[in-house]
C-alpha cells in the first residue's frame, strides 16, 4: 500500500511537484516519512526542516487524514497505507 503526500506552496516548488506517493509495507511514524521524503529532495529539506531543531513543525502545518498532528501524536503519529499527509507552509513575519 502507499501513503499519499500533498505539498503546498513553497514545498511544492522545492519538490518540483505538489504530490508524491510513498510505499509503506508496515506502519511507520510520521517522523520517518518526513525524513524519507526530505532525503530524496535536498531543496525540500532546506525549506521544510528547521536546521537548528531538525524538525518540520516550525515551518509547516502538517495534516494526517485531515487532522493537524498536534491533536494526534505529533511526529510520532502512526502512518499506514491509505493515509494522506498534507504539508502546508507557515508564513513567518516580523
């Protein structure tokens, strides 16, 4: 089975596609999925992963099956075949 990944805004530009599919044999946590997709695209890694925290959450709102991961188990949320993950960029200003 596979997991559907949707990338919006700057993430789509960096990945050069707004969508991806990732084959999963067994359930995995979201952190592993994020690392796998960013390892395949250095430009996506640059814009998604905070370099000091090594964490995508400062730069993205992440939804799993329509729910924001903060109401789930954060990066430890279990991901299995058929799930949909959406990465939405957070706009910073100041």
